[in-house]
């Protein structure tokens, strides 16, 4: 199992999700990440999303809103896909798909970090 860690920051004037309903937003993001990871694996695999945490900040100047999203998941990846180049391509594809999907919920999406760590590097 590879460990997948994702840190995202979203800043926009309006979000389609409510800060008062964080649990529903976290479940939606969890489902989204699970589906994207299954699609990227190109196999019928079981993806485990360990946790999704969304933190909304109070209103910022100029009416902007800010939130951070931390995601941790586990995904089985075939040994043939574990080369550094393949992992980097998978990280880029995951970033692109996440941004495209989350922009509808959170507005401006900035992926600060995506890391896919092979089993040997997971501590």
C-alpha cells in the first residue's frame, strides 16, 4: 500500500460548501479522492481514505474566505508502477483531477503538496 498525502489551500469569495457543515464537505471530498485514486490506478483496487480534514478560517479582508484541506489515503499500486517517474506522473494527474473537481466546491484551489510514498518509504 502506498501512502498518499495531500495538502490544499482554497481562497475565494464564495464557497459552495458551508463552514457550518464541515462533516458533509469532508465526506464529499473523501468520496471524490477515493474515486480519482481508483481511476488513476487503472485496476480494480480498494482505496482507503484514512482521513479528510477541512478547516475554515474566519473572513479575511476584502470578503475573502480561506480553508485548508488535508487528505491522507492508502492505495495499492502495482510494483510496475512504482518507478519514480510513474509516481511523479501519478501525482501530477492527481493534482489536475483534484483541482478540476474541487474548484466547483471551493473556488480557487491551490495544491500545496501531493506525495505518494511507496510501501518501502512509508514509516
